[in-house]
């Protein structure tokens, strides 16, 4: 398990996810989990990048103090902030497309259990007019979205990425409004929520511990230990060399 985050250079995040996915799919790295603390960034999906309003969306994000980047998983624009957590899982799989739904169910189910143990009324499913709408969003009471998820598959492996809102839902709702307006997508700022909205006073450390406890329990039942490690220098350097490919330019709206 890796814990490195890059709040000051958010574009390194998706570049690293891509490098890890290639390594795991090629068998040069074991299955890898990364739980990190991001900074402010709007993570655009591939459909956003080709949308007519993408350039204006990137500019709207920048005007709100959020740089833009292109993530490697599917879905529409999502926001990370200093009140969020990023959870990614990179898994080897000879036939990843066959188990797409299984991965969604397993890992969103794990998050729901962690949030429930913390005291939230956590459920799986979309709420009306949410950001990055999806069948496997994790919500609170069917009212507000707490976490979103997307996947990316290549031959030999799969990447699963979560944005988890611990606090700061108002900040995120405020920047996503103009971004979604520029993209021409339906969005209700009231659909954005956080665990702190449901559990006042909760912090990222407490949420991290709950998630890691559930991951350790799941891996332990399969006889696989969770081992914390530092990111090796060659992998970091490779991610840094690719990072600019994932940065949205507010001047042009191009990647």
C-alpha cells in the first residue's frame, strides 16, 4: 500500500495511476492500493475532454481556484479538495472486462461498510443530479453523494479510483456548479455531501483508519496481508515525466 499524495502537483496522481496500472498488468508489480490526501483539483473524465464546453469548464475550474487534470478512469468531472481522500486500487486481471461489475460491487461495498461503521447511513446508488453520476456512487440516506468511483482497464489489469468527501462539501459544490454549467450537464449543488455533514467533527484520519480496517479485514480473509511501502524512485520519476500529459491548460482547455 502506498500513501504518497501530490497536493501541489495534482497531475502526478493520474500519471502515477497509469504507470502503476501498466506495471501491475505486466506482472512487474503486485496488486497495489494507494490511499492519499489530495489538494484542490477538478478531475475531468474522457467524455469531458471531448465535450464542446471543455475549454470553458477548465477556465471555470481555474477561476474557482481548482486546476484541472484528466484522470484515467471513466465518468464525468469530479472535484478533489483538502477535505477529500483519494483511494485507488490497481489489480492484475487476465480478463478485466469480465469482472467490471464485481469490482464495483466489492469495493463500493467495502466503502459503504466503513462509512456505516463510522455512523453514516451509507447506501450505494446515485442521487438526483449528482456530479459524475453512477450506479455505484456511495451516498448518505439517498440524499447526498459521499464518494464517486470509476474504472480503467487495460490488457492484464484494472484500475479503480474513488474520490471520498470527508469535509468541505460547500467548496466543492461551489466550483462544480460553473464547471457543469460549462459542460452543459445537469447538476444540483445540494447533491454534494461529505461525511462531516453527517458526522460533525470527523476528520480524514478517522476515515482513513476505518477504510484501512475494512481493507485489512477483506485481504486477511483471503490470506493476503496489507503491506505499507514507499513509492520507489524509478516509478515516481516515470510518473513525473508523464505528468504534463494529464494537466488541463486553462488557456486552451487542452490536455
